[in-house]
């Protein structure tokens, strides 16, 4: 099912160059500096239970498409918050995916799943209602073997390092267990403080109380709150974290005088902050996080512009991360100025900017990252993590920011078996982009070959200090 020339240019001259460049990077180890896999998989190293639990239930790309065509999330085994009934029949869930496989034609999900079916499980026929049970049985049989346990797959995928993402309130027990197990796989955490810096996050006030409990700091005062965050950052660093991650609705930053920041903190910690006050607080916290990054060296990632939990009914019934997050227009130039006025010229600080708003690539992000030493542009993200999205990214970013203000690829996935597929797509698309530059005599092939290795491997390692 997987053509060896997939995603390469159809023009024969460019295709030959792309093949040669890809030959330089195809077998490089995978560096996965940002994602959302579950560390308990690697801590416990238990067999994945069944194909639906591996491919459907944790993958919001898969179930959002099925939901959009009228299939209830209950039928796809997505757990309900109220404990209400939801399917536990994995084979039935699998058959639903299979009989609706046509919905994924032309989408990256189809490419990722096909890649995993074929390269990981040896499936050689297309998923359909007719093949559903055969493929289910084949994958399930594999999953019972030791070589399909999480750690064995991690090694087979040639993962050099894999970062997960945790809340500051997470005790990191799974990372601790991984470390103590003596297993050599490098699974590290990343610090995602949204639950304790976003006044609109569910349970914000309780989260502050929990933050106080685990750090022994008084989070009822501005100083104590900041000290608690600095403490947790160091704790995360002790479990390998090299980065923080901030999923704010906008890229707004602020640099308030201390008395004003204290006053604002008093308002938000009591609850009942207005939407404007909550936004200003998040904005102030990005600047505080940048200041802490200069002290502790953690690389900062900003992932703004997702309107989270857009579907109120789905949020109330199933909770977060259920495929109901929708991109929105995002402004950076004015939004980041307060932070950049403080820290934009720091050479020892790295802030990686992501966007769900492609309009901002050439107008805002490339010019910003192509000037400020502290800024880099993160790879095409989420809805744009597709062959077309990656091509648009290179076309719109490179002319102003070059390649070296970018940071390689992030798979940013919850679906473990999609990791090799996603990195392979990125490598093929980048090699194809470079092949065009070579064919147009804009770059020598030896430069392109060196650059291909940077894009596939070295840039991510350097930017994320891995
Ligand atoms: Zn992410």
C-alpha cells in the first residue's frame, strides 16, 4: 500500500533528487521533542489491549472525522465524564472505523494509519468493512507478542528521545518508574502550566491549593505562587524536561509593574476575574515564564490560537481534547511586544512560536523569528501537520527566516504508532521541497543533503537542548 515514491514530486528530475536526499535521512533516529503520549505505557510496559484502544480511542483526529459524519462518540468508546454508557466493544469500534475508512481519503490520518498498519503490523490490504475483522485479528495477534509492547516498539521506532507533556500538579510517577526500571529508552517530560496559570482552566482555584500542598509554598501570595512554579520547573527538569509549553487562547503577553501584577493575582486567585483580567493574567504569566526560562534554561513553546472545547455539549459530556478544538486567527506582532521588549534580545533564551493561523507565517512569524535572537518558528502544527501544510510552511517561512530559525519536526501526537509515520511524512516533504531548490539551481545538492539532516534530526536536538 505504501509506494516508495510517495509524497515525492511527480517531475522526474526533482523526484530523482528527492529520492537521493531522502536516502540521507530515512534511517536517522527520531527525535520527538513535543507530544502527548502516555508515559504510563513505557513505565508499565503492558501490552496495548486491542486495535481500537491503540488506534481509535486516543486519536482525536480519527474520532472527530467520524463524529462529524454523525457517529456518536459513545459508539467509539470515548469515556463519558458522568460515567454514562459508552461502548467497550473494541471489535465494533474497529468495524466502525473500517466501514467509514473512505471518509479519510486524502487526509494525513489515512496516511499515518496506513503507514502504521503496514510497517508496524505487516497489514498489506486496505481497511474496509470486508477486511475489518481480518486486520483486527492480525493486529490483535501482534499485540499479544512481547515485541509489540511499548518499550519494544519504542526501540523499533528508533526513538532517540520522546517528550511527553504534564501539568505542574503531576507527580511524574511514571517518569520516576521509567527511570528506576533501568530501561535505556529516553522518555522525558515537558512542563505545561496551563492548569495553574490560566484562571479560566477548569478547577483553577483548587489547582492553586494543590500547587501549594505539593511545593510547601504559599500560593495565596504572588511571591509564593511564583516560587512554587519555579520549584515545579526544577522538579520537571530533574525528570529530564528541557522545555515548557503554553497553550493559551492568544499570544498576548504583558509586563506589568509589580504592584499591578500582585493586585491582578489577588483578583484571579479569589475567582471571578473578568475575561479581560484572565487574559491579562495569562499574558503576564508568559513573561514570567520567559524570565524563569532565562534562569533555569527551559526552552519555551507557545501554542496559541486554539479555541478549545468549542462544542459545549461534547465538552460537558466528554471533557477536553475530544476533537472539538478549532483554530482561530492569531496576532503576534503586537501581542508579543511586551515580552520581546524584556527578553527578545536574549541569546540564551529560546521561545518557539507555533500557529494555527497560516496567514501569520510570512506576515508575522517569519519576520519576527528572522530578527529576534530569542525567537524560533515551530513546525507546521496540528491542522497543518499535513503534506500540503508542511509545503506551505516551508514556502512561507523560508524566504524571511531561512531554515535555521526553524526547529525541525514535532509529531505532537497522542497516537504512539503514528510517530514513525509522521516523521517520515515530514522528511519526505522537506526532501521534496529541497529537491525543487536544487532542480532550480538555487542550492547545490551537497548543501541540500546537509540541510536535510538538519531538518530531520539536528535542528530539533539543538533547539530543544536534547
Ligand atoms: Zn502539543
